[in-house]
């Protein structure tokens, strides 16, 4: 049990309040014994990562919150012990992992040891630094500053047991490391890929409403279907990065198949023209 | 007193509303012992009041519940405000231009170029006083142009704007730079003529529209509307939460704009890309489709509109032989005709409302009155005011104190602290100049226009005039006094303004401001204002969408460096003027109205609307705020324009006929020869003043249309120096020379043709000059359009018309001509440019002086860049 963070991709609007709150809280403020001041720029104990997805006119932007994962089995703690500085990093009773601003002095190896790249070496202070979960505020019964300023409750913080439902369906930043590190930041609605387009009859100069679009994942054979909406648009959401065959069927039109890939990015197939049978 | 961690909590309104209208309530934790700001965080309505006392509201629809919450949804601009207070860009002390000698050579041609030296407050105020006296004696008060509008800090007794005019009102007057209806240009100049709707031109009837859409709406069109950016300076993220709510309950959000703005990026269900300032063609084709397919509400028009037949005749091609078909529109606006038809049919079948946030090409391009009118024309064709079919706004929810412009449940009172306000209140003066015409008025007087151009006047005012500057027998401009030094980077044709500020006729330029930026660099004397953290004040926040609130703003820290508040600084000038006697006698006392700042704050408290007996002034200062509860029975207020919809005779519009005027008889009578704004809304291709279309001769030379939106990480020109914002990858583009350039979005197709890559530094240009920017190749902008936000700080390489700017302040190359001949609005987006890659190192060799100024990549331009060493 203890404190955890939950981040919901579906709710984040990329406002950067969390990133700025981290600066507001920690730049020029010394929160001993948990943290020395964060440098004004260039280092981000908490930050937002932005990704533009798709192609005109099917474009979206996804944002991800990146910060210390407060791992249950933290690689930085192991690295500190290995470097002969076992007091440099410790875990509080509530699970927050703290790089001690005194004991960790000069311990540059911590920054290198973090697989998530969220420990920064402050050259000026000679100190590795990272998110403390605003432990100084938590001690006062307050939420971390980043959580307090999120306008959509996309970033939440609290007791593990209160988030049982979220944790049950959550994923991790780096799935492949989760088992080893036991991270305590849980991600909801992690984006996969989307594939979309518009089905048109160019001769009639009309979109085709209600056309059946079938998506076949060439690798897995998985199939799903959707109908075009009132704009002739079709959308497949949260599909795997893969190679697809896409079948287009509509009454009075020749069926058409096109290949499409979402291997490297989300895909707008653009206008897909169907041709009348007669 | 809090702990050393939590500090002492005070309240500040951290917006940029100005005009004594508060915004953006935040709690600020300060460390009193160390004279320091600890943190900025949301303000909690429930610190001293229970949800029951607030009459907590909820909207319930489709099995879901929308709630206001109990703390403010603060904006990143509020959250990063501390960095403005401690910015390296702060003006440290009064300054004088080194080669400006009031008793000798004034060297106006060197403004913008020569450096500044430190002088004392006494020296500064005595020079300013002498110059005012000299102007009065030599030319008369009209020779002094006062620039006192725009979006400064939200201060009340220490007003950011207009302490200047308060002073000059006491001793002779001045020429006023009019406060344009800049946020609402197209609606103001256009929409008013079809549906009345004073004072903005946007709808004045928004009560319960969010509830109405939640219950009855199918879709909302966001026509260039960006709720994730535009409200941030005068509101928070309640509007963003409304979008999330629409998603939750399945209200479709359709974005129509050239760019994927920050709202489209995360909330949109569909994006229809349209080329900048071609919306009118798209709108006409929608009307055409409805007329052709008989899918508009003729019965409604029969009882609610006049002149529809004239409009219909034009749309179908009767007037000019050109039917406004979807194919016709496609060639102009870039939307495939099949999509135009699909949109028209969707709209005809569903309850559709339109959301706006001001700004963008839709409303700030040439002829913007046409798309604004056409939007209302379309709403009318589908039974405007029926359930789920209105226009509404995602910001400014109590503008001008109007109780009917909030679409969310309103509070019992819109508190007004006007009694404490020591700044300029929107209005007019005998000698005035539209803000859009300042450069011409300085360079080539006389100039002429219609209307008083003061935002907030009724439709009829547009027919007053023509007005002329200079007023007959009065002086042209010889002195400029500004507390709003961002004309170059916020208005239409900034390069021309640079010429005006360096003109021989301008003998003295004095500027007061906290930060060394933009027009400051053209001053002869600069006096340093401080920020609101350094003063005690009173504030309101009426636009959170939650509850209106009045608060006491305790001083957070001591005044930094050698700064004073705007009012304190001008009070010193009042004292300096007193020695001349006569009209200046007892000026300080008159200027301060015989009250201390605390007495002014108290006057504001006593008259703001807090019920008598609710709390004493001492209790107010102790509790620090008073919230007004939600209006009882708010649910019963008629939604939007349902009153007009159900009974147009009983609830007429403010048009001459009381109905929707598809043909405006007033425009026809007053301006019979107006080809740009005729009696019915039309597609206007070009005019004598504007040739901003790609399919023209100019369009071959400058083949792209520029989208210039309200920026995400600034309020106009404010916040460009905030280190925490500038380091966000998408806020600036780091050039190979380490300079952080203002981003230009280029679609991959155009980038491919032009050989541009992300990270390249390029020049946006037309015959008016060029501005640099850092390329981001992005799918967030459609081909044929380029995107660069407005408001980046000017960093001149070559000044004046045909000049070059490093900062990316693209208003410098916007057209000087106004919206149209008889509409003196601004044109600051949707104009033609070309783009080409530049070699910044070659430019640095060519312009060593401009490229070697003091510069801090984190903060950008710094105050020392313009000061002599050791100043």
C-alpha cells in the first residue's frame, strides 16, 4: 500500500500545467530534507511529451506525463547501493522514492541508472535530482502541486487502495520493464493507432454514407468492421500497429480492397473512391 | 500564518483583462519573512463558504453530471506568472535614450536603434512634465497621443492602463488612441447588421446554452475557436472542461479552420480544413445546398427575417451570374465539394450550435464582416434559437457586466469594482484616432473614418462621421505617451508603425511598462512600472464559469528594483507638473482624488455589490474574498434565443426591423457604394485596399495564406519572456545560432516542395517586409496555409516598411488597411506571404549589430540589450 500516481491519456489536454507547477514548486525553493532547488530550465522532474498523430484532415495530438515512476524496485536504489552510497536514495513509508539531497551529492551514476531518464544531474549543485512526489506537501496533507493544477483530473495522486479499479486496467510507461521495476505510476487509455478515411463517389461528387468498411489485420487475421458516418468518414480507434487490408462495400458499388499500414504512424487513408456497379 | 512549506496564502487575479475587470483568481503562497513568492495555485471557493452557501450548481443530462468544482481551473499563464515578476526583461530603473536631448538634438530617426542610460525618477518626471507643458503651450493638448488600452496586467487601484489619461483629463486633454473592437472585429462590423446584438456583434443571449446543448444539441461547430488558448488570459480551463463534457455525453465537436488548434487536437470529432479567410465561400455553398435541396426553414424566415429573397437571389447566382455552388466554393476554400454538401446536410438534420473564442483568421482578416454575417445567416436558415441551435462563447462570460452573456449558471451578482479603478474606461474623446490608423495619422494626416471605434458602442455608431484627425484647427501628433507598448506586434502593419514612431514630427515618446519590449525600444524616456505582486489591490473574477467573486489582493513582495506602479509613477509626474501652476495647480491631489490607495480599495469594496451587512471591510481583508452564490432557479431562465424563436414580435432583435436582416436597409442607405460591405453578405474577392487572395497577381508572388492565432503560451505580446514556457519544444524553435525562433508550421506537402525541414530558420515575407521563424513541418496545418502565432517580441534587424524582424512578430507584415473602407477594424490574419529558408549566419554577418545584442536563450531579449553598459 502507499501513494501512487494515475495518468489518463484520454483526459490530458496538453496544457502543461503539471510541468509548470513542478517548476513553480521547485525552482528557487528549497524543500529540504526532500529536495534542493530545481534548475530554472533544461531539467524536468515532471514533463509533458507531445505527439502529433495522423495526416490532414485526420489529425490528433496525444500528450503523456513523464516523471519518476517511484518504482517499488527502483533501479536508482540498486545503483546507489552498488556505488557505495546506500543512503543516497530511499523509499518513504508511503512509497515515494526520494533522492536524498545531502547523501546523494556527487552521485552522478543515479542519473545514468534510471531507465526512464527522469533523474537529472544538477551540475551546479553536484546533485542528482528528480520528482519527490512533492513529499513536503504530502506531509502537510496536500496533493503534489502538479496534481493540484490539472484541470481535468488527468493526473491524480493518492492511496493505492483508492485507485484499485484504475490500477486493474492500467498499463505502464515501459511495459517491458514493469515486472522488474514495479513502477507506481499507472497509465490509462494509452494510445495505440487509429486508421480512418472518407469513402466517396467521385463521379456523383458525394460522400458515401453507411458504407461498410472492414479492417483485416494481416498479421493476426483479426477482423473488425465499421460503417461510414454522415460525413462518409470511417474510424478505427485503438488498433495495433500493423499491416492491414481494408475492404469497402456499399450497395450499388463495386467492392474495393486497399492495403494500409499503421506500422510507424497513425493513418488517414484519405478519400477512398468507390465506383458504381452499373 | 502558514507553515514554512505552505507559506501565507493570499489571493491575486492573474489574468490580463485590464480595464479594472478582474480575472483568473489564484491563491498565491508567499514567504513573508524572506519577501518571496513560494507558489501559485488554484483559488478555493470553499475556504470560508460551504457548497450550500454557494448554491452549488450541477447540469444533469443523458445520465451524466457536469459540475463546476470548488477550485479555479488556473491557466498556465497564471501558473508561470512568477517568472514575469523576476524576468531578466524587467526594466530596472527610469531610462533615457542616450542621443535624445530635450534641449538640443532629438534624433527621432534613431529610435529603435540607440541605447538607454539610467536616470533618476526625479529627472525622468521633471523631463516628462516639461515636455507635457511644452506640448500644451506650443501645440495644444491634442498633440499628445495617449495609448492606454489593450491587455495589461489585471490591476485596479494601480491600473495598468489609463493613469496617463486620468492625469491629462485634469489638465487639458489629449488625443485618444481608440480602443478598437479588436477581439470581435468581424462580428462588430458585420454580424450586428444582420442581428443587432450590441455591443459585441456576437450573441448577447447565452443564458443556459450549455444546459440546452447538453439536453438538446447534436453538434457544436468550432469555427476557428480555440478554447485551449484564447481564454487563458481572462479565464481558465472551464471552457476546456465543457468540451470534455460534450465528449462525455456525445455532443459532436466539429472544427472548421486551416489549423489543428489546441482544442481541435484533443477534443474534436471531426476537422474540416478551410483556407484562411475563405470561410465566406464555404458558408455560401452551405446556403446554396440548403436552398437547392429545400432543407432550410422557410417558415421560420417568413416570420423572423427580412430580405431573405435578396440573399437567396445572390446565392443562386441571380445577381452576378455565379451560383455559389459547392464546386465554386471548393476552388476557393479548399474544402471538397462532397464534404461541403455532407456538412450542409448534417447541419440541416441536426441541432447545431456554433462556439467562438474570438481570434484567428475567421474574424481578423480583411472583409471579416462577411463570414461573421454569413454565420448568422446560416443559423437563421436553420431556425436560430430553437433547442440546441444557438451561437455561444467560450470566454468573456460577464463582459461589460451583461448578465445574459454567460452560457453557464450565473451568480446572483456581477460585482463591479469600478469605484476603485484608477485607469481608463472605454469611451471616447473629441480628438481620437482608431487604433488601426495610428501610423497613417502620424505620417500622413489628415485621416478619416466612420464611427467612434470604441468597443462597446451600439450598431448605430458605425454610421456616425466621417470623423477626421486632426480635428479642425487642432494639432497633429507630436508626442506619444504609452502604457501599452505593443502596437508593433499586436496590430496591423507594425513596420509602418516603426516608421511613424521615428518620424520627424514626433518630438517625444514616453513609455511606462514593467518589461523592456516592443515599442519600449522607440521611447525617449522609459519609466519602470511594477507588477501586481508588488502592490496591494482589490480584484474580481467573474469569468471562471463557477461563481463570481470579489477579493482583497494583499501585496506579495516589495517593489522590485527601482519600480513604481503605473499610478504611483504618474502621480510623481503630477507632482512635477504642479510647479508650473495654473491648470497644473494641486494636480497630484486631483489625480489621486483625495484618497489613499487603501481608501480606494475600501471604496471598491463598499460599492461592488456585496450585500450590505454581509461583512465589514476588516472582515473582507481577513477572509480575503466574498463569493456570490448561484442564482436561485437558474434552470428556469430561457435558453439562448428561444424567446426570439418562439415569439419574434414579443422579443425583437436590435435591428431596425427587429428581425434578422439578410438585407440591411441601413447599410444600403448609409453606404450605397460600399463594394466590400454591401447590404447583403457576399463573397468579396478583392478590393481597392486588399488583394489577399491566392488566385490573384499578388497571390502568385506570395502564394501562402498566413494563420496568425492568439498564441498558446502568451497573451498577445505578454509572457514571451517566461523561461518555463520558452523551453517547451513547441513554444520556440532553437536555431543553429542558439536563438529561439517563433515557430512556423508548414504542411509536409509544402515543406517538400520548398525543401524545408523542421528546425530550419525561414523568412515569412511580402512587400511589407519579412519576419523570421523556426520551421515545424506538421500535419497540424493544411497545405497552402502557413501558421505562426502573433505576439512574439519584436527584435528588429531592419526597421520600417520593407524591414526584417528576427523575433517573428508577424503583425509587422500585416496589411495597414482596415477591415474594409467603412469598417476601421484590424486585419492581422489570413493575409498573403511567401516563405523561404534563410542562413542565419549569413544574416548575422550582414547585420552584425542586430545579431550581437544581449540575448539569453532562456528568457530571450533582456533589458540590458537596450541599455548602455553599466547603466
